[in-house]
């Protein structure tokens, strides 16, 4: 819950068409752990729509369908011991191994699809 705003600050500018690069998301999805009025107010102040599940409400937002993709990706990254438990003190080293892990996961997915032809 404390990392929502630092996460938004860490988003790099997205290059695309000519003009000012996009530097913020248009929508933020979050589970009940991010439910707080200060977070909602800060997102609104930044011009970002928020779809954060509220605590003590029945489940009907269907956020779980979108969250499953994130949970699956984290599960795939945890198959690498070095990413399951962070031993690296330097953020750049950890980020490098995260990129390597993501590359291996993508390669395995593509090889699995291409290998069947």
C-alpha cells in the first residue's frame, strides 16, 4: 500500500507518436490492499482514473480476472531462485535479472508456440 505512489513515479515516459510522450497511465487497477481515500485523491489530482476495490464490499468488480495475469507472471518469475528471494542489494543488478527472467519466459512461450508447427 505504501508503494503505489513511488511505483507511479518510476514509470518511464512512453515513446510513440509525435508530441509529448505519455508519462502516466490513464487507469490504475488495484485490489483491496490499495483501498484508501488519500490514494484515490492523489490519483484524481494527477488525472488518473482509479479502479480500486473497496474493503468490506462484496466481490463484484471482476478485478480478479485482470489480476490473474499479474499473479501468473509473478509465479513464473518465482521459478528463478534469484528472483524468488532478492539477494542483490543493488537495484540495477536485480532489474537486470528481472529482465533476463522475463526474456527467458517470453522465449519459452514463443518456442512452445513455434515448436508445434
